[in-house]
């Protein structure tokens, strides 16, 4: 059985608040996002204790983008841990929206109505121009997931959470791209299922 995985979505950014597609753009946390990251850290402290896990006994991994890096550092501070001790892995980056990055969904619909309709029809398999699909992201994550040997805390992105809901929890591809993803909470993957706490 796979070891448990404790997932933190990065806290809010100004682009989140504006409804902009961030993808792999390196947008930092805003003030609310920093508070959410600390809140997630406090929840994580209780969750690890409830699983009988010492913070030093788990692997700490994150996407290298600023919003996930800072989320992890702020969460670790709530557990009394230093900023050092995190492995940053390129495979944990959000999938890229290509030429759509930085745009709001209404802007995408106005500038690329055909692409927007295609994405609505197949959100899992559609690749934005110059971008990746959820299916591409899942393929990128599979080797990383198979390499996990011990419980891990991971700070990453909404798309990554949805791909893991499919890969670990068996959420069907028709539903995974629309699954709710929260900031300031912890997504626990254990025993082939997932729960937001």
C-alpha cells in the first residue's frame, strides 16, 4: 500500500483573486495567501500527530514556484521547522496553460472561442495552445508518485491535486478536472482515498 500523502495547495495569489490562469507563471502569495499557508501548517501539525507521525519522519517536497515554495516555508514554520529541508521537484509544477497564461477565462473565451469550447468538451484531455493537458500532467506525475517510499508532505497546485485525485483516489477523468480544490486546508491521500481536512 502506498504511504500517505499530505497535500497543501499554495495559498492565494493576486492572480487567483482576479481569476487569472497562472499555470507555470511565478506569481507570489498575497497577504491572504500567507495567512492560508500558516493555517494549513497548523492543520497539518494536528493531522500528522493524529497519524502518529513526527515531522522529521516525513518527506517534505514542493513545486519550485514561489507560491508553493513560500506556502511550504510558512507551513513548516507552524510546526517549528526551518525553511531548509524541502526537496523542490520540477514534476510538481502546475501544468502550463501555454498562451492562455495570465488571462481570465472570459478573456480566453473572447480571444479563442474555439479552443475554449474544445476545453469545455474534454477538460482532461485538452491542451491549450503551447500548453499541457491534465492527461499530460498525470503522465508527468506518475513516475514521481511511484518513487514515494515514505509519508510525504507536498506543497503544489490545484491541477496537481486534481491529477493526484485521479491517480491515487481513482476519481474518474470526467470529474477530476472540476473537483473542488481549497487553499488553507490539507488534502490527505491515504488507503486509496482522499479527504480535505
